[in-house]
């Protein structure tokens, strides 16, 4: 399993230079395969695609993943253009995770009716690839067919969308056992639809490794970030990884459940958290260390060729 | 805090005990309409896991419970006058009366005020008298009704009728009895509880109940009827009434369990069908969670929220399991084709929480019976009556279909989609099939093979209608047959309106940009908004199509295919005739089901005629389109029975894709219920997939008579790490919830026998 790290772009008060510096240092740490972002409109947070673009400018190897982007809140033509732009700018490093999201306040703030989200996502998924291939709305993504698309969600409809439109599934967080169940469902849907191979499996978790005070700050942040879920926020906060031991077991659980890439998100706007995570991860047997940038781009080219159907 | 509890059932009493213990300053009053010793019902059942929770929550009542309960570890099943026993499940039973009495005593000891014979008719009358109102007023909760706009309760009555009786006889096992008479099928759930009597619940479907005249029967008449019906098992003992009526089980759910300073507990909040026997346990566990939450969080609102957040996932898991169990008993008539061993195995594994491996672990002797019976039926199918001394697990039993013998029940198909050029399968695909065959598959399944160039799904689909295709397939199949004992199955397909799409690497049903060919279908409707509109097949086209299928079948035989599968599912051409959603024809091939299946049957007959008599012919059929207004299980049963008469030997159970926006309850083995249904309804053997990856899943499915061949996924080598790795600390709550539902409920569950000792040690 590969491990990525989230940008601190949804932690209120995180300064811009922290995010850009974080991206650069994350790649330099060598252990992370991707940088992830979350999407939230009505909150003190950075725009996910712009944050990833900044990250793209200061990195050359890591994948840039939205986990997830609330697709239905965005105009599909514009999203297609933004995603193609980011993919082209980054040399084919975008991984576009999309889902309906769960925050009605964001839809209200966007002026989009919440009840239409499922329908809008389906239409968007059916359109994105065609738009990238048509070329009428440029630029051409770095990769034939555009960046890989992941779909998130826990409903049967979500798994059906993975199977019909996407390249993989992105899980929204929780204990490994919850991921395992969701992953089984995504694979079942994929296989039943007659898609070749298996869907890519992405997942995420939260960490705060700077001792008790960091744990407290992180917990408070999660409670606030997930306040809209009511009492569920307490659970999410309770799952925060606050020790290297917890990180190791979490990583192991996800690897065993067949996760391909696990993104760990910070909960404290403190640059040292990145090194703490890197050190907690170093030496874990289940982690695939990313290849150097030269082999990475060769692999990417090969994968692109495979996806385009050329042997 | 002033706490008023409505209802002195297990939830109310146990809640009072725990709250008072946590804080003796609480002023707690229980209001109960009945007298202290008036109680309906007979026994309740607990598992050791529940008892452990009781021990931790309140040792004194735990001790009182364990001093009185009856322990047993077997399940007996009477079916078709045979008795089968399966051991290793532990249950502990206790009289409800005793349970309530001991909880009342404990309440009194702690200083809880209990007002019996106090009926509350109006919740508003209690206003102002409490800081917290706990509604433990049972399945017909008055509080829930009063605030129905807040709790938004859903009350769903089950389809079956049941009556809760007692029996003047002790039992040494949880006992199921299935008995058919001229009125229909009845089943009994019976279990011991107090050392002298047993609970005896009789259940049947509505029609049976009316036919037997039980709708008009008094309590006495009902008892007389049941005594006569179950005379052999009762052996002269009496059934006992307890103000018993024939009722429907009502499943209660609520959108929320709390409203300001009011909270629902036990049956008032949720019920779960009695066949998994968890109502009392859930009610008492609610009480534990509520008391803990109130003890931990000083703020009432947070505490009630935490209580609900803790309990809801656990309760929902139990309700899901209960729903499966309930549906099993409501439809048990469907399973009466099964032999007693199959039937019993199916019953014990009905809600999928208990598997073949679990039963083997609990009772190896029963496991051996299951294996030997499976093997015996194979030989019986060969016309030989053999008492099998030893037998492999069901997955390794052979299967015969006409002249074909498949060495084991595992079917594999390549994980990649084909890369055929002009319909000729490429070497890579051939090697992949050959590898699966050599690696142990009983049978390998090719990709769907097109009967015509325009019948391909994608430009890469393989075909079988020209000499070139025949040569390629002959080479591939000969290689498989010389290198391995595996058999080769090939689906023959015409993609219809799902044709001319791009390879599926980047999505399903995306129309080809260049080189698309004209499509045909039952009606001129496009599959997706972006798809080409097909031409509706006319009579001449249909005749041509029939001949094309027959021609391919002929070539398939020449190529050495062992099992031919005619594809009538997933929205492809033949499927588009079957489904009312896609067949809008107004000629004699559209309209009623009989007319919609006419063309697929014509094709079947032509293929059957072209295909050698000694070789089996299968049909891949949607058991449901899985969308409203589509083809459903009853339609599928009609089609399957007709196919059987026309010489079909096997069904491949499929679902969905008749229109693009279909979704199914995806999970491991999600197609199994459909396979089971169509197998029971038609009497035809089935092949089923649905993401099966383990031998345990396959054995469970086969031994329970749910399918005959299983399409498995190869293990993913890069991921073969220990699946039973320890779960992480953050996972504890969820692990507990899942473990509870797996191991705790009766009668199919219970915990392995060795756990008995653990309970006993604790006492
Ligand atoms: C056929 C059958 C078999 C079952 N078998 C089992 C089993 O084996 N094991 C098991 O664990 N569970 C079993 N159950 C379930 C079990 O009976 C209930 O789930 C359990 O009793 C629920 O407890 P409770 O305290 O929530 O409600 P109840 O036990 O129903 O208690 C509610 C109390 O509130 C009182 N009340 C209601 N309204 C008012 C009012 N307005 N004023 C004053 N008092 C009021 C009632 O008189 C009653 O005493 C079975 C249920 C059925 C139907």
C-alpha cells in the first residue's frame, strides 16, 4: 500500500506559506506517494483545486488527489477545464476523487439545490471524460482520457457509479473494518459490471502526533469540522490517530483490507506534524516507498499507455 | 435528577437499577399499568456475551439471573419426519416472569419507587414532574405515539401470523419443527427456560392461517389445533395459553430516539423479529448504554445523543439480521424442495452470519454429515445409492449435467476483458484461460462470445461465427483439455443495444467514437442518452438472428465447448425482449410475459437443436432487473420453468443492467439470494457469482442448496496478507457491534460450546 499525506488546507487559520511549504517538504520526505485535499465551501478553508495547483508548482513526483471534491457543486464544463489544466500543469499527477458530499450548507452557499446532487454527479461523471477527449474545451490533460476518476460514498448508488464511470473508489474514513466492507462492495459492483481488473482503492484517516496538546487541538478541529454530522463528530474525533502505534495499526489494517493508497490528513496547522508522521511511518513493512521521479514518470507513461488500450 | 420511567419491562427496570446505582441521589419513579406479577410471555434467551455485559453493569442482578437460567447447546430441527441435531451453540434461558421479579427486587433494594397498576393515559399529565422521561413502554409505546411527529416511527407488520404459547415439557435443545398439513406449512420455535416448561411459538403464513380457520378460532381452539398438529413432538404434553393471540410481528424503527428530555428505550425504540431472540437483550443493553452516557456526560442532551450514537449501529445490525431471518420464515415454503440435511444447513446459515466453517467448528459431526450428504446426492444423481463413509467439502464434490462431469464447483473467468482482433481471441486471453484451468478451476468461463460482428459489445469482443474464430477457439479449448481436467463454458451473446461501445477499461457503455456499427434491439430505444438508437428487430431479422445463434452453437460444439450458455441477461439482445422496460413492441413478441419470452425461447430451441443432446445447455438470466417496473423474480421463475421444459440444464443467476441506472445491494455474495430463489422456484441447478472469494463462502452456498456452481475471483496475490489481522484500537466499538451480531443471537448463532466454560467460571 502507498501512503499519502493531506495538505493542511482545511484547518482554519493555516497560513498559505505553510501549505506550499508542506507540499514541498512532503515530496522531499520521500515516503509519501500523494498529497490530498478535502473540499468544503462554507468554512475557513482553501479551495482544493487551487491548493493542489500550488502544490503542483513546487513538486514533481507526488500524485495530487482530491479526496474528495464535491462534484455536483461545480459546473461540469469548468471543472473539466480546471482538472485538465491541473493535470497538464503537473505532468499527469491529478487524481480526481468526486462525491456528492454531505453538507447542505455548502450547497445552499453555492446556490445549488441539495436534492439534485445525485443526478448532477451522474451527469457530471458521464460528461467529464467526453469533454477531455473532445478537445473543444482545452487543454488536453497530460494523460490520454484524462486523470483517473475516483468516486466516493457509501450508498449502493455510489458503488454503481464507481463501476460505471470511475477508475476506483475513495473511502471517506473510519476504522479499517468499515473500509473493508465498503471496499468489498465497490469491488463487487465493479466485477459484476464486467469491468476489467479491480478498482483502485483509496482511503483516508486523520492524525495529530505532537503529544497531548496536539491531540486536543486536533480533536477540537475535527469536532468543529464535522459538527454538521451531530453526534457523529464525536466518533470521528475519537478515531484521531495520536500515537505512532495507532498510525502503524491503522496503516496495517488498511493494507490488509486491500487499500491501494491511504492519505493521512493533518488536524493541526503545525509544520512539524509532517516530520512526525514521516517518522511514524518509516520502516513499516506494509508501505510501498514511491519510486524516484524518473521511474515514477516512466511508470505513469506505461500506465497511461495501458489505459489507452495499447499493449 | 428526577427521572420518570414509563413501563416496568426489562428495559425500564434495568435502567432504573443502573441509574440509581450510578447516582443514589436520582429520584426514580417507575409507572407500570400491570400488577407486579402479571406478565405475558414465557422464556427469554441470553448469550454469554450479553451476560458478561450484565456482570459488569450490576453484579447482583447478574448473579440472580445466572442462578436461575437453563443452559443448553444444541439446535434440533424436525423436518419431513426426520430429526437433525447440530451442537455447539450456547444458549441461556430464563422465565420472563423470574427476570422481572428479580429486577423488581433489585429496584426495591436500591430505593427505586415502583407504582404498579398505574396506567398512564396522557403523557402531558406527567409534565413538570421529571427532569428526564424514559419511555420504556414497549412495542405499543404511548410516548412514541404522542410525539410521532418527532420520532417519526415506522411500524412494519410481518407477513406471517404467530402465537406465543407455553409447553408442559422440558427440552434439551432449541427446537424447530416444520409440519405440513392440508392447510399449509407451520413452523415452531421452541426453547426451554425454567426447568419445567418451554416456550412454544407457532407460526404460519396468512393463507394457511385462514385455511385452518384459525382467524376465527378462540384461544382454546387454537391450542387444540396446535396440539393435534404437533402431537408427535408433544408426546401427550399440553400446550399452555397466556392470553395468547395470533398476531403479526411488528418491526419498529424510529427516525430518532430522543426528544428534549424524553428518550426511548427497548421495544419502544426498536424491535427485531423474535426468531433471532434479541428483544430483551437489546432492551437491557439500551439501559446499560443510557446509564453509562448519563454518568459520563453531565449535559443531558449530549448524554442522550451519545446513548443513541452508541446503540443505533448495534441495533441496526441486529435489525438487518432479524429482517433476513424473518423473511426466511415468511418464505420457508420455498425451501421445501431441499433434503433434510440441506434444509437444516440452510436454516442454520439463513442470515449469513454463520457459515460452513463456523458450523464445522461448533459441531464437526454435523459438518461431516453435511459433506457426506452432499456427496451422496451426487451419486444419487448418477443413479447410484451409496452410503458415503467420507467426503470432501462441498466445493470439491463433482457435478454432472447431462454427459458432462465437472470435477469441482469452482468456476473462474479471466479478470481482464478480451483483446480480440476482428473477433479472434488473442493469445493473452487464451493463456489466461489455460492458466486458470491448470490452477485448479473445475470449469473456466470465457468472456461473452458474440454470434455476429454486430453482436459484439466492444470492438475487442471475441466472436464465434466464422472459420477463423472456430480455428482460434478450437486451439484454445484443445490446449485446456489436454493440459487440465477443467471444462470450458462459453456464453453466446448478442449485445443488442449495448453493442458498439468502447472497451470497458474507462467505463461502461461508452459508445464507440469511430467504427460503430448499427445496433438492433427489441425496441428502438437508446441505451444511454449518448447511445445510438437501435433498430427494432423485425420478423425477418429475428429469423436471421435465430439462425445465427444456432450456427454459433454448432461451431461451439466443433470447437470443443463443454457447456454452452445462452445469454439472456444484462440488457443484451435477448434480455431486451424479456424486460417490459425495454420491450415496447406491439406485435406478438411484446406485451405479456408469454409474448416477451417468445423470441428468446425460439432462439433457445434453435440452439438446443444445434447443440448435441449429451451436452448441457445453460441460460444466463436476470432474476431481477433491479429497477421499478422491470422484470422480477416471479417473471424469472416463469421463464426458468419454461426453459426447463425446453431442455435447459442450468441457470446463471444475474441481475441488472437492463437500463444503465441500476443499483443493487452490493456486498460479498449479493447475487446469492437471487440464485437461491430461482433455484428453488424452478428446480434447475444454478451458477452464481457476486464477488465470491473464499472456500467458506462457496461451501456455505453449496451446502445450503443456494447454488450448484460458483463463479469465484482468483485470490489477489499481491494482497494475500493475513485477513484475520488484529483490528486496531479505534475499531473496538465497531468490532463489538459486528461480533455481537455474529455470535450472540439465537437460535442460529449462540457461541461455540467452549464458551460455556467461560461463563461458568465467571459465576
Ligand atoms: C413471540 C416473541 C418471542 C420473544 N422471545 C424473546 C426471547 O426469547 N428473548 C428475548 O430476548 N426477547 C424475546 N422477545 C422480545 C421481548 O419480549 C421484548 O423485546 C422485551 O420485552 C422488550 O422489553 P421492554 O422493556 O422494552 O418492553 P416490554 O417488556 O414490552 O415492557 C413494557 C412495559 O410497559 C408497560 N406499559 C406500556 N404502556 C404503558 C402505559 N401507557 N402505562 C403504564 N405502563 C405501560 C407494559 O405493561 C410493560 O410492562 C420476544 C418477543 C416476542 C413477540
